[in-house]
């Protein structure tokens, strides 16, 4: 099958490569000409404009967009003006599911079909495959099954879900499932990070440091004299542990390379999905305390709690004359 790919960044470029490895033809476009040149050198068909991309596809055309959410609506509008009834536009980025519902409804009158695909796999997807969560009209999804099968991890599973891709429901369903997936990811990451931090502090009883008068000292310092190798603990948990996961594999590798994680400053961004997950939980009255806490911790990591922390110090001084202590 020949398919267009717009957006050749960390994921889009490798998705095109994986499709070509499976025998599909890719017509590729990106605002960066060097990204297009790199893919054409590997066998893709380059396009320096949306018009050139659409012209190289045969009906029913299929164009996959891998762009930031802010650019999807504008790009879909431009593409739709160049396409015909029966053609398919796929958004595989991290867009909000409500936008997918709106776009699909807008395109319905023109006969152009819209598929939203939550895509997980990151920079490892070229070799491991991509987990695909798909929303859209059944016939359009069925038409693209060879593409989804090529991108997914595959294997010997009897069902598409067992091979790494799933038609989750109508337009918007794919992005909704991916949104919740990323909310869960936030929580898992926070749990690993907090647990590893506690392991790192297990030698607090043996640390020779002055304890300020406002801090509760260790009641039993002899109980906290474990000089633990956090990197090796992460490694052993990978093998047979209930908490083993690919995320733990990546964590263990990071700790082996840099046990103190000195190469990072702890400024943790969020790209939207965690916030949207909380919004959906509020709308549906579903309690998600873990996912909420994980999102708010990311805000704190970026210094968003600095003023609140200073306010706490101000209040303690105001009512009790407690002076701030340096570490």
C-alpha cells in the first residue's frame, strides 16, 4: 500500500521506515527538507508540499499526520481541500480526543474519512513496533489494516489486540484510550521515582549531618543504615518481579549509565494528556487520586510550587518565629 506521511520527527520518520521495511510505499513531507532527504535516500518518495504529496497517492488516498496537536486542525483543513470523497486522513499524534470528534464530524459532509490513532512506542518503535489505539469508521479502519499490522509489534497473537493494535471505537475513541494510557504512564513513572528515592534515602541513619531544631530527627537511626545500590535493585526487579515492566527496563538502563542521574535537572514537562485525563475524570466523576498527584508533581518539579513553599515559610515565621534552615 502507498501512504503519505506528514511529520518526520522522532516518531514519524521511524514509522515511515517501519512501513517501508514491511513493503509499503511512503510519500513523505516535512517542513525540514533534510528530514525528507534522509527518508528519500532510504527509498521513500519525497514531497516538498502537501499538493505534491497528495498528487503521488492513488484513491482512496491515505495520509498519516504525525504533528503537534496545535498543527493538526490547520493541516487537516489544507489536506481536505486537496482530497476526494473516500480518502482517509489519519492523526497519529497526541491530540485531544474531542478534537478528533469535531474533525471527523466536519469532514463527514465532504466524504473524507478521519481516523485518530493513539500511538505509543516512542523512539524505540522502529525495532519494537508501535502500540496503536484506533478510533474511526469501521470500513476505513479495515482498509488500513495492513498499515496498522505493519506498524504494530506483531507476533503470534490470534487477535489484533494481541498483536498490538485495536479498533477501539468511533472517532475520538483512539485518542481517548491513548490519553488515559498516558495518564497511567504518569502515575507509573511517579511511583518508580518515589520508590527509588526512598531506597536512596535508606542510609539516612548513617549520614553525618546536623539536624536542625525544626526537623524531627530519626527516632531509630540504626534502622536506616542501608547503603543500597539503587541501580542494581532496579536491575533485579526486572527479573521475575511483580513490578517488572518495559518502563522499569528503561529506568534500570538509565541508572546503570548514570547512578546519580547527574545528567538531569529534574524539570519534568507534561505534554497535555495527563491534564486531559484529569479533565475527563472530573467530567465523569471518576476518582483518579494517583494520576492527579503524578501530574501535580510534574508542576512542582518545574518550580511551580516555589511561591507556595515561600508562603509556608512566611506563615511559620509569622506564628512561631521559625527561621528557615539551610540544608
